[in-house]
C-alpha cells in the first residue's frame, strides 16, 4: 500500500531571513565541536550541532525522547540570530530537539527509517522539520521512489519514521540544515508561532532519472563476486546510491544486498545482510537495536 504520509514543503522563511547575519553565525560552527555519532547510518562526514535538547549540553546530539521542555545549549547562546528564528517562528512547548546537521562534501546517509535511540518501534518518533541554511544543487534527499532538492529557507515536514529515505551531498561544499524535532500527535499548524510563514503544502518535485535496465541489474548482482566482510559497508553504499540516478526506490538496496549475500554461499554475509536490513529499515528486534559494521 502506498504510504499515506508525504514529505512536503509547508512553509518558507525566505522573506524573514537576513542571510548576511545567518552566514556570519554559521561560521561559528567551524570553531565548535560537533557530535559525530551514528556511524551505523552514514558514509563520509555527517555530523550535528545541538542548539536545544533535554539537558542544555551541546555535546549531546542524541535522538531520544524525554519529559519536559527543551533547554538551550551553549551553542544556542553563541548563535542568537538562528536561535531567535527558532524562538520567534515555532512554539517551543512542542519542541524537543533543535540541531544543525552538516553533511560534508561526499557525505551520504544510507537508506533508513528514523527510530528513536534504542527503540524497536519506528512508530515512536518526533515530527521533524528540515530547513536548509546552506545547500547547493548537488544536494539531494529521497523518500521512497522520489529524489528531490530542498532550497535554502524552505521548511519541509519530513516523514522519516514510516518510509525509507536517504540523503547525499554530491557537491563541493557542506550542506547545513536546521532540523527541528517536535512531539508527535500535533498538527503541523500548531508547531508555528508565526503562521505567516506557512504556505499551501507542496510535494517534492522528483528529479529526472533514467529507468533501471536489465544490464544494471546484472551489474548489481555481479557484486556477489567481490563482496566480503571488509568491503561490506562499501557495497551497501554503492547499492544505496543507485536510486539517485535510476528510477527505483532506495528500499531496494536491502533486497539486492540480501540476494548478493546469498549468492556468495557465505552464511556470515547472509546474516549480516539481515542484521543491516532490520536495523536500518526494520522490523527491529532485541538483537538489532544497534549495528556493528566490522
């Protein structure tokens, strides 16, 4: 069944943002330590800088639920302009996390679903907004079979807990997104203190891609000839990027991976393919709440 939830643009800050002030504050990130966790999901450098969370500690970039209101971190204090955008635009009573995600040149997030840390159930989730602060035409996100680009200043409601999605930076500069996580069960309109920024929702315009061919499929399955425990994650990354150039869903990554592993007759690789699939897109169990690539 087609997923009933849709990632979509729901607002824009382009008439509100002073981009000179914005870029001055973004330069502060070059001098501030980043949270570099979640190696299970990423290839290349993807990191985050925390502006608001449960404890007000900027070094805590984890993705978890908690009781009570979010607290501003030291970094938030150092970035008053961006913090002001958050406080003046959104209802803080619903806000749980505010982070700036940096995806450096060549960075890539493996196709996955969003799950709170340590949770077996992807239905335990936040409402997530993405606001690009710095991007380029070579930066893409995807959900299901769609691949799209989010422009600077746009506000996107991102349904990442119930569909397979990915992101990649094929440009030469870092991509910076302000990512806000709110309590679930709230209507999108309630998230906004300043409702003047809201627009009629717009679904993403998927970029043009070529159909996948039988020759492509043959080349994919021929990876069984070279896959091993040392290059396993590299092979997953190759498979996970195919949908950026071909008209297929990123979820096929793990179907292909399993067939490639089976063709090796290596039980360890087959089991690894099952573990990777369960951790990244589910269904998780008590043995797949974490993932070790090596």
